[in-house]
């Protein structure tokens, strides 16, 4: 979910969802899929420590996800510590996130008609 939707749900305030919120949701699903992909690990039973830690944080709270997005989009990820699949995807995730952040803010509360 987008940060705006999560905040509105947490604070129980009205929120006008837009297609940009859906784009953020799709981005976070792709990010999660990249982090949890085991296809290119040499031994699926032996997940590198840094990748395991990243998986725990990405699947954790909203705050953890936001902090770790910077790690997932770092083009300098070590292939041996994070796996080659995530290392190959990080530049795409980096550009994708940058484009999403350049979109207009969403979630303005709808005006109530009286």
C-alpha cells in the first residue's frame, strides 16, 4: 500500500485513493518479490545474512519498509551478500521509485458537500 493509504488507515481519517496509490502498491509488490526471489541463489538453503535481514525488515512494519527501500534501490548491492537477482533489479527499482516520487501528491481528503 502507498504511504498515504497506510497513514490514513492508521489514523482512521478519510482518504481519496488515486491511481498513483495503485502504482505505489505495485512497486512495493515488485520490491518484495525481488527481495524474496531465491532463483539465483547458489544454495536455496543458505540465504546470505544481509539478505535474510533485509527480508525480515521488508516484511516488517511500515517504518522498516520505508527505511529499507533505500537499501533495495542501492545500485552498489553486493551480489554475494544479497543475491544476483536483487543486485540486477536494484537499478530498475531505483529509477521506478524516483519516477513515482516525482508524481503529484495524492490522497487529499475529499471535500464534504453540506
